[in-house]
C-alpha cells in the first residue's frame, strides 16, 4: 500500500499496482515520442526515458498503462492527457490516443486545445514560398479529457472554482504560455502550472486524490498540494523526483 502525498521514484505500472486508494483525477503528459535530444526543436533529452519508440509500440505501451489506471479510478473519475502530434501533425498522436482510450472503456468528455501563444516564434517553413513540401509547426497542443463509467462525479464535494474561472476554463480554447523555466528545472518537456491548475479545479473537488503517472519535475503534484488536494506522483528519474520534492517543500519555486 502506498502512502498518499508523496513522490515515488518508480515505474508507474509498478506503483499503480500498489495503490489501494481510488483515484479521482489523473493529470499527466506522456512523453511525446518525438526523439527529444535528436529533435531539432529540442536538443535536451529526458534524463532516462528514450523518447523514440516505434509509434505502434508507443501506443501499445500507453495502452498497458491506461488500462491499469482505469481499474484504479473511481466511477466518474477523470483523466486529463496533455499531448501534441508528432512530425508537425503528420503523426496524429492525439487521435490514436483517443481511439485507444475508447477501446479501453473510457468515456470521452472533451478535447481542449491549448494555444501556447507562440505563433511569432515559428521559423520552420519546410519548402519556403513553395507548395513542394510545406511544414506546419504546431503552436498548440491538446488536453484530452476522459471519464470512467460516468461523466458526472458520483459524490458531492466542495469546489474552489470561482465564477470567473469557470467561465474562462469552460472555453475549449485555452490560451497561455508554456513553461519557461526548463533550464531551472532541467526537464525538457514541462507543462506550466496554469495547465495543471485549470484541470484540477475544473475536474475535481477539493480534497480529491490527484495522480500524475509521468510526474517529471512535479508540476501536477505541486499544484495539487497548493489547491488542497491529496496527490501521488510517479517517475522513473531520481533527479526529477528530487526536483519535484524540492518544489513541494518550497525549496525551489
């Protein structure tokens, strides 16, 4: 049995098997499988994980993980998956994940488009000024939201959503900048606290159990603690787990 409100340096499959508490909400961002470190847009690799699986193998790997999470969720529990498509949209990763989740048994709730407000930074044109082979860089990502068995939460709790937040967050187009502290935290693919905050407040009551199965530098667990939720984070990297713990303890912000 795992203790709550902790970061675990372990494979999420092994960790989830030890988790007896039912999960209210999973907020996570799987590795995008875009070969970080050799990708010309991001030369910094993950600490341990090889982000360059065959696409079929990658989806099968995720299928094993999210099949396990299904059994650990409460009825009405939610999963928020932040993901981008590969190869400037040529690999429809988000579509394959949706089909995978439906096949497992999850109910699709919504697709949120995260506009990262980076259009001005676009420099990859492909065949510039030519229809020969144009490139379509993605200044946006997806947040795919699913539920187990029922779209409605099956118990009543307390919300910390304000009226203004609900109106803003219920818009399916979210606009905010990506994480700009990569050098500080040493992680190549972090989502910002704003993303975690919106998902946690919009899809869970206070005191809910929030889990990130790919916790990385600990954004989900840090925000969950700030928002008076219980939390658990899993990650393979000892270095990332140490960073996540430091954020929880206020050593780094």
